[in-house]
C-alpha cells in the first residue's frame, strides 16, 4: 500500500494550568462555530495537562521559569507605591465550573473530551472581544455539555507511555509518517496491553486502557489504511470487553471521580465507538466492527 503521510497537528497539545487556559480552552475547528470552549471530537480535542513546553517530564503547573529576586522585589515596591483598585469579580457559570474543576484533589491536569455545543452563548463574539467577556456569556447548560478526564501523575505517565510505545522511534516528532504496517503495530501493542492487564490493579488497568485507546484514536491512520483480514475487528471486540469489565468497578476502586472523569470517559468511548464502527462500512465483504463497551 502507498505510504500515507500525515502532519501531527498538535493533537497532543499540552498546556499548563495557567491564565492561558482561561483565555482559550480549545481552538475551534473549521467545522465548528467559533468559541474558546469548542472541541470537535476526541481525535482533535486538546490535552490540557500541566507540562513544560519542551516536553520535559510532566507535572509542572506553570511555563514560567521564574523571575530574579531583585526583579520581584522591585515589582512589589512599585505595587505598594501605586496601589490599583481591584475590580470586583463577577461570578459566572464559566468561573463556577472551573472553580469546581480546579478544586478536584490529586489532579495534575485534565483532558478536554468535548467542548460547548455549536450555537452556544459564547459564539456571538467579535474577534477583538476580550476572552473574559466572551466566557462570561457561557451558560450553565453550555458548561454542563463539556466533558473532561482528570489526570493524576500515574494516569499522565500511562498516557505518555502508550503514545510513545505506539509511535516507537517517531515519538516526539512533529512530522509523522504512516503506512499499512502501522495497523499491525496497533495489533502488537494491544497484545502487549492484554498481557499486562491481568496483573494490574484496577486503577492501573483503567489508566493503561485509557492510554492505549487514546493513542490509537489520536493516531487513527490504521482505521483507514489496513489489509483485508488484518484482525482489527477481533482486537476491537476484545478491547470493548476489557473496558466493560473495568468500568464495572466502582469509582473509588478505579480512583476516578464521578463528576468529571467517569462521564468524560463514557463520552470518549462513545466517540471512539462511532469512529471504529465506521471502519470498512462501505465494503460488503469486510466484517463489521462492533465496539460494545457498555
């Protein structure tokens, strides 16, 4: 099969939890209406995980490299000499939502699975309009439509490890090349995953499944470029069963929260199901994929 080349367009975009997140949560895609909270689907959703820009180990909460002590002291003196009256904060659905999200324990970051719906209140904006003005128009219903997965340190490592294992020597590259053989790489990684899971604790099993499934959905060339009889439908059927048995565990056993992460994972799996069940749909002689994770 002809090699297919694809530019990695920041599908794995990481950002610190800082003011930038309040300014723009996700870039709108061409098919979406504009708005800072628009996420198209999981394949293009942004990672909002605390991470250094230079792909250093995770878990730093700021891109700042810090200021010199003398600079900091100078700034404090100027602030004391020229006090500026603070504007009272106006509580909005946007602010309330992120206050709850930020208050979740043990999270070093989060993955946005779904943004606000097209046509939401924040869509009606001018390009030059300040982000805080735009964000203030989002309603409680808009914010409730979003889906997130909270990420602790172990989950962040699992996401990175799965992505790096799948991409091999290409991991970390900005330009990726795939061909038909990549579909077999997906199968090989699944064999390794399935071998590891029986000995893993439920929480670790959840993290490993999330890392693998996220990686193969982000790098989805295998869905469109594979040989007949390649074995993908069987792999996906087994993957769905693993998810079903894992999610049968309680939230406390999986070390996930009920407010954000479980709904976020369920949304993720629904989107993954929609994508994989469309594989080879136009070919009558190919087995249909079923991803029965529920």
